[in-house]
C-alpha cells in the first residue's frame, strides 16, 4: 500500500488516474492524497474539508473521487407529536440546514402542534416509478404492445420481482405517443427509497417486453418516471410515498402562538398558496415545504436531488367556528430508511433520533413513518411561516435570526 505523498507523486507523474487511488491505498489515504492534489491545483487549503469523523471506507458506495466531507449544521425541532397509521409518538425532528430562522420556525410550529394535541398523518399511496421508453413502427404497433402488456402483467411482475426480495410491482401504466411507448412501472419498495431497486427490476421486465413484442427499448428511463425533474405527473399520480399530515388547532392557540387570527391565516393561505401559486403556474401550492423536506433529507441520508419531487405539496387551511384546520399533502415524497445514504454514520444517527434506523417491522413501516414525520414537520413549518407572514414578522425574524 502507498502513503499519501507517494500517491500524489504517482498522479502527478501520470502513472495513475485521480479516480484510481483506492486501488493503491486505503480509502482515507486515497482521500488525503486527492485532497492535496486538488488543494495544490486550486492554490488553496482544504484542511476543514479533511477533518471528518467517519471512516472514508464507509462512504465508498456513496461517492467517487472523495476528498473529504462538507459539514452542514444539524439542529432539531420538536418534540413533534404525530399520530400515524401504526405509531403515535413525539420525537425530535433532525434538520440539517444553513438557513437561519428555519429551525426556529419549525420549532414554533411543533409547539403549535403540541398545544393542539398533535398532528395526524397517513401515507395514502406507495409507488416508486421507473418508465422506460420503447421504439415501435407506428401507433398501430404501439396499440398491440400496450395490449400485450395489459394481458401479460403477471409475467412482467414475475420477471421484475425475481430481482428483489422486498420490492412488489403494484402498477404498470402504458402511454403511447406516436411511435414511442412508455411503460410507467410502480413498485412498493418497502423501507428503501427504491430507485436502484425499481430500475433493476424494470430492466428485467423490459427484456421480457422486447423478447415477446416488436417493441425495442430505447432507454430504461424515458422521463415519464419522473425522477429529479419538476413534473405534473408526480403531483397528480404520486411517486415514492403520497402522504398527508393535518391538525385541528383551537383558535386561542393560533392567536397566542402565531400572533394572527385564524381568519387572517386562512385568507393568507388562499391568496398566497392557492391563488398566487396558480397564477405562477407553480406545482407547489405551499409556502416552504421544500425547506423541511431538504433539511430532513440531508439529516437522514435521503437523495437530495429528490427534493424536487418533495416540493409537490398542497397546503390547505380552513377557519372553522372554534378551530383552524390545516393540512399539507405531499404527493411525491421519496424516502427510505435502508439503502443509499441512510447507511452513512451521521445520517444513520439522524434516523436513530427518530427511532427509524434500518428496516421496519413489517417491512415498509419505517419508511412510512419517516414520510409521516416529514409531512408533519412540513405542516409545522407551514403554520409558522403563515403566522409570520400574517403578523408581518417574516423580515424581522430573518433580520434577527438569519444573518
Ligand atoms: C422566528 C420565529 C419563530 C419567532 O417567533 P415568535 O413567536 O415571534 O417568537 P418567540 O420568541 O415567542 O418564540 C415562539 C416559539 O418559536 C420557537 N423559537 C423561537 N426562537 C427560537 C430559536 N432561536 N431556536 C429555536 N426555537 C425558537 C420556540 O418554539 C418558541 O416557543 P418557546 O419554546 O419559547 O415556548 C417566527 O417569527 C417565525 O417562524 N418566522 C418565520 C421564519 C420562517 O419560517 N422562515 C422559513 C424560511 S422562509 C423561506 O425560506 C421561504 C420563503 C419565505 O421565501 C417562501 C415564501 O415565498 O413564502
Ligand atoms: N439507479 C438509478 O437510476 C438511481 C439511483 N439512485 C440512487 O439509488 C439509491 C437508492 O436506491 P434503493 O433501491 O433505495 O437502495 P439500494 O440500492 O441501496 O438498495 C436497497 C436494498 O436494501 C434491501 N433491503 C433490506 N431490507 C429492506 C427493507 N426493509 N425494505 C426494502 N429493502 C430492503 C433490498 O434488497 P432486495 O431488493 O434484494 O430485497 C433493497 O434493494 C440512492 O443511493 C440513490 O441516490 C437515485 C436515482 C436514480
């Protein structure tokens, strides 16, 4: 094995490539050498990037060309009381962010939820999707392929499910556009976010489609999935988990903790989150669900790019006679408690704050619970920001806490 200085020399001599260092040294030594090369190239120092508590080998499945870690401040909001399908508990919600005032805001929302005897939350749909695109001769052939897929769903499920001991095929929705056929496969991926699982399973199913029909696979992902891009199909049909959290807050709690009347908050929600979003052509009919989704994703090892889908949320508020009803429905929240970044030591500790590290019993229970808790956190954030806007406290709050 080589030491870091020797690796630096060998890269500079062109003997080995920057991405090949782990073949010649352990992961930490490789990262040290690479960091030195990058720092020299940029004429800077990367000492803080190189000070990390994890073993670089633990990150090998998650990163290539590693040079260190970026440290994001981690806070907690809560306790957050959420009654879900299987669990009714109050835990702290870990949030990793650089936006001052965000954790304070969600924390205030949690206090409102506690004073209201807690939020309810339910996962209403589970389907991680992958939609390959096939080439056919024309729309007549497209129709024949779609008919074959409808008649042979079991054969496709057998092929897909042979690749996984956890995933279950729950849906195949075909779409024909001219001489292109898209098949949107949906899977219950249990406690995994499931994008690798769904992709591998769909690859096997595509081989059956190609061998039994005239369709030729152009790409395993045809963008009707839709992964990591804003898309109405996710907002309408859902992706990953569709989840709603709601709460009924006594009027006096609203006025005391949010410094605004229920009527003012309801009017604000209509004019801002519904009318304003409609006029803007937004897919997100909410104030800042993405803030809580992003901070919770970073804290618990989710795929950060999928905050795009996590922002597909509708916030509703209704001022009733003696209470304020509020809800947040996230159509496409893609979360897991196994796989991906969830295994990394700090992210796995984030999951353990919620009692959700690893697989659930039954499988899927932990990821369901994570979705419920994030939805309730988003609800807390919505209530607090709506309160701050209705009471004209937003800019003063950020002047005080966010700069
Ligand atoms: C800042 C507050 C909470 C003050 O709120 P407040 O009611 O004026 O202050 P308070 O001192 O009476 O505290 C109330 C509660 O807030 C929490 N709290 C208060 N301070 C802290 C703190 N330091 N650390 C932790 N928690 C804190 C805590 O729960 C506390 O209760 P207590 O425990 O004292 O009984 C409020 O004004 C607020 O929530 N403002 C909104 C800020 C916000 O939501 N920012 C989110 C980001 S905005 C953005 O990114 C998106 C945007 C706005 O562009 C989207 C859009 O277009 O709408
Ligand atoms: N491939 C792609 O196109 C894309 C990949 N990604 C990346 O994919 C990764 C996430 O994929 P994902 O499939 O979630 O994770 P992994 O690829 O890490 O796979 C997780 C595996 O864990 C096993 N497992 C063990 N216990 C459970 C349980 N209780 N519930 C479910 N599965 C369990 C399953 O094995 P088994 O199947 O054998 O049962 C499952 O396939 C992330 O790193 C993400 O960044 C993101 C976007 C696109």
